[in-house]
C-alpha cells in the first residue's frame, strides 16, 4: 500500500517537472525570436532555392557584391554586417524574414512568400 502511494507521488513529480520544462521552452521561444531552432541552416539545397527566388524577385533592385548600383542596397556580405545597411536593424534571420515580408519605404512587400521560401532567401543571403 505504502509503496504504491510512493510510486504515484514520484510519477506526479515527474509529470510536474515535464510540464514546467515545456512551459519554459515555449516561453523562451516566444521571447527570443532567433532561438536556435528558428535559425536557417544554409544547406546547399536551400541556398540554390534561395538563389532562384532572389533572381526572380530581388535581383532587379539588389546587387550581390559589386556590379552596377541599383535601387536597393547591395546585399553581398549582408551576414558579415552587424546591422542592416539602410534601416540599421540587427542582422538576424527573423529581421530579414520580416523585412522581406513587409517591405521597406521603396521596397515592395512580399507577403505571399511561404516560410520555406523566406528561409531559402535567408539561406542564400547567408551564403556570401
Ligand atoms: C523594387 C525594388 C526592390 C525589390 C524588388 C526588392 N527590394 Fe529590397 N530594398 C529595396 C530598397 C529601395 C531598399 C532600401 C530600404 C527601404 O526601401 O526602406 C531595400 C532594402 C532591403 C534590405 C535591407 C533592409 C535594411 O534594413 O537595410 C534587404 C535585406 C532587402 N531589401 C532584401 C530584399 C529581398 C530578399 C528581396 C526579394 C525578395 C528584395 N529586397 C526585393 C528595393 C527592393
């Protein structure tokens, strides 16, 4: 009888610990938008997809390291910078995704791009 009560108590403690851990994780996730699980790994497939999207949607206004000056800033080496060239926001995957989705003053927004496409663009911008 006593042993059984102890076992239930232990199970309850484990459950409580698991719940607390889960809540802490969810909270951290919301607070730090660039938590590791939010960051894009620039795998070759993602970079290639991003390059195709960049050519289609972005290259008219953005160079990538040299070439003629265009309407938007040159995005070559973006991830070597701490702040974005025009708005001076920290260069994080989250901020870059948001900028692409919402656009800028003269840059059009791209609200229809899927999360996968935004991540591919981020991967491409990260790649050099
Ligand atoms: C019609 C031209 C145009 C197109 C198309 C365009 N941009 Fe821009 N982009 C701009 C201009 C102009 C700026 C300067 C900031 C502003 O407009 O507020 C800019 C700024 C940026 C910045 C820097 C923001 C900062 O805070 O300094 C990034 C990153 C960027 N664009 C990414 C992209 C990506 C990725 C695409 C394609 C999905 C894209 N742009 C398409 C014109 C364009």
